[in-house]
C-alpha cells in the first residue's frame, strides 16, 4: 500500500500553495514522517507550531522518522537560516530529527520544474501564488525579517497554471501572495505602479476558470479600474481587507500607507458595488486592536465602523511584541496596552463582529446561491457561496463513489435555508 507523507499547515494561503507544491514534487516521496509549513505572524502562531513540533517528535517510534520544516521561520534573506537553532533554542535538542527546507521545492532542487509536477489534491479550491514577499516595513510585522524585497510572477506562467487547473476539473482559484496588490510594481510602496488590474483582465480573457477569489486587499491599491473589474460575476464578491486600524495616529505608527479618509472611501465604494449577479459583497477585515498608543477612542471608532461598513467577518489579531526569537520596532514603543485591557477589548469586539456577521447572513436568507461542494460526509455535503457564506445540504445519498467525485467538481444552486 502506498504511504503518503503526513503534513500540517499553519498560517496563510501562501503556506497552503507551497505545501501542495512540496508534496506534489516527489522530493519527499520516500521520506518519513511529517511535513510542517509554519507561521511567525504572531507570538501565538509561533507557540502553536513549536508545541506541535515537540509533541510530534515525542511520538516518534523509529530512528528514521523526521520533521521536514518549511516557510517563514526557516528562511532569512533568500537562504536557509544558519542561525535557526540560536533563534529557537528550545528545538536544539531535536536537531537530529529536523530537516530545514526552502519555501519552494524549485529552490531546493533546480531539476524540479513546475510544469512537471503532478498535482496532488489537498484542498478543493486551488491557491495560486502570483507575488511573494514584501518591502513595506510595517512596524508590527516579522515578514520582512524572514523575507526580502517583493517579486512578481510573470503573467504567462500564471495563465498557464490556471489553464492547467481548469483542465484538471478545478472550479475555483484564490490568487494569493504576501502583497499581491503590488503585482508588477517596483516595490510595495509604489501602489500607483501596480498592474493587478491588467492581470485580472488577462485571467478573465484567457482562462475559463469560473470562480476567481482574490486574497487580502491592501487599501491603497484599490483603483477605479479594479472596482469596475470587481463587478464581473467570475470575480467573487468576497473582499478580505488588510485594515489593521481606523485611526490615523495608529496607522502612522504602524507605517501603513493609507489614511482614515482613504479607508472610509474604499469601504463605501465596496459596499455600493453594483454586481452583474446582484450578490451582496462580503467584506472581511484584519485588525490589530491593541497596538501601542491605541486609546479607548481609537478602539471605539473601530468598533462602531464594523456595522457601518458591513464587516462580515473579523480577523482580530492581538498585537504581538515578539519579545522572544525575533524583535520588531513596535516592541520598543511606549504606551503598550495592559493585558487586562487587551482581554476586555477582545471580548467586546468579537461580540460586535459576530452580531454584524449574523445580520449579513440574514440578509442572504432564502436567496439562491452557487455552491462548489467541498466536503461530503454521511448524507451531508457543504461548501461556500460566492460571498463566502457556508452552505450545507442534508439528506444527500450518492449512488456510488463516482457520484461523490462528481459532486466535488461541479456547482449546484442551493438555498441558504
């Protein structure tokens, strides 16, 4: 019986893309035991994978079992980090059980070509890297320490990969990267140079992929031309915004490139977006809600605008000082927020975010939605609507395995109730 390597993915969509690439490349075909793609975005994220690595190794039963580690925390300035075990001394005793890998198997072994990789299904929707890394130097972010200047994939390779996905029966792609909105700009601060709108126009013209989702939006890149493209039914109305704060004071100290005014303007435009399919846009947001200097007034401003701008799901991240392993500029800022206030603010904003999400879902009740089936178990299957509402269909009895396979690759029309 063929044995597939086990894997665990922490963090973002970029991790999922490169995990699939590693497991499809054949480089790890004869390896034991676990591939791990990890994340350093917050202190909590680091603690999760560190614990997972140690727990996994403690369960090893043979000498040849190893952990294969990839992504942010194994790479620094374009090469494998030679100081990895100095940064993570708690893993030093497991050094003989850990193999550090590049982010991309093509970096590890130049004989591996993307067009020769046999795709192995990990997720129903396919994640597609169009850009990687960032040079914005946000004061709260570790990415720049583990990465370097940003770079963009050429349009031909992107189109070719989407066409390959389409011919393999995939129905949805998610365009992703570290800062995809800077696609083809000379650096991620020169948002006027972005040519993402041209890439989307090429994808719509030259591919038949029916469902196209776009990963995290940076406010300063959203232009009139992009807003027009967003009305196309194939560009799904799910907009995940990297907001971080609604306060000019906090945005400036974070070294972000937009203002409250710009943020409000873009959110108003997205809420008023006239779609050809009349689907209500779903707007998600990333926020750091207890950054140094955040006053109660700053916090309440963010709280009040969740409903005004229809933020249908909130990813509220605690400010991570990264005191261990790495350091960031904001760690040294004065006016750090007390832990008790952090817990109180987190509870309040989560309650408001959940209330706003419930209201949005009620607005969509009894509407017909397109769903790509992603999971099937017993007599139930589920998937996501165009605007990212989870849909379920019960009492489904497939006649055979072929029908289950077919339901994983086609769309159906289902009501929310």
